C-alpha cells in the first residue's frame, strides 16, 4: 500500500473537515513514512539521552517546515527566528517518535504542510517551498482563518512555540533565566521591614511568668 495513501487516510480520520482526497495533484509534502522505530523503553539513559529513532521527514517537508517556523516566529533582533535555531529539525525528531502523541502531531504537521502546498498551487501554480516568504505568509494567514484548517494550524503554532521557548534562545527572548544559583541574597526592601515591624508590634504580649 502506498505510503501517501496511508497518510491521507490518517489525516482524514484525525480531522474529517479536511478533504485531502479531493485534491487535483499529488504532493510530496503529504507523504509520510510509517514510524517503526523503538522508543526509549522503560529504562531510559537520562545522562546521554540518546534518540533511538530516525528522523523521517523528507527534504521538501523539512524545508517547508523551516519556512513555517520562519512565519510563525520570525527574527526580532537580537532574538533569532525559530528557523534560525533549527526548530524544524527538532520537530522532525518529535513527529518521528513512535509515541501516540507524537504520531498525532505528525498527522497535524503533514496536514498543514499539504494544505499550504495545495493552496499555493491554487493561487500561484507553484509549490509552497518555491514561493517567497511574503507569498508563503499570505497563504498561511488564509489557512489560519479557514474553519477546515484552523485547528491544524493552531496546533502547528503550539508545536513551533514549544520548540522555540524551550531553548536558550527562547528563554532569552522572554527573560527567563532558569534555575541558577544566586551569588548573594538581596536584603529585604524597606516596605517589607516596615510591614514585619508593624506585625510584631501588633502581636499580643506574652506572660514571662515573672512577678
């Protein structure tokens, strides 16, 4: 059975609103190789954290996913874009993992890439990856507002943001420093000292037992 037909059937089951079977041309962006690799197992190596499965997205899919990362989180100097730091490579690893959540996200990502490609063919008669960033962004924005695709698009945005904001670059973009040791503990502010002194004065006096 062709890999492409498996992918389309899975996408139809996941979201019946998207009629992937009603397309007029085949698209390589919708092809999906089945993931047969093993996972981490019950005793993962938390020190080395090896990835035990191959990345399975094809080159055109990865290129289109990189463009999608650029659209969703573009560079805002001094912060790089999601594509600049390779979030699409991380997502390739994520959607290639042999776990149910990752495989569900694989269906989402492939459906979004396929929808982008089909829409670009309708409007410009070219593949999504052949268009410039301006055209790609315009097509993506249209998919965001269409009922049939907005669910897939929303999840793709969540995946790109999750990949970006769990990196050091993403942490820097939101000012998150993480769990780091402080060189010293700052003293309490005058407001805190005054509040504590007032609270102590209002405590009832204790009997010392001395007459």
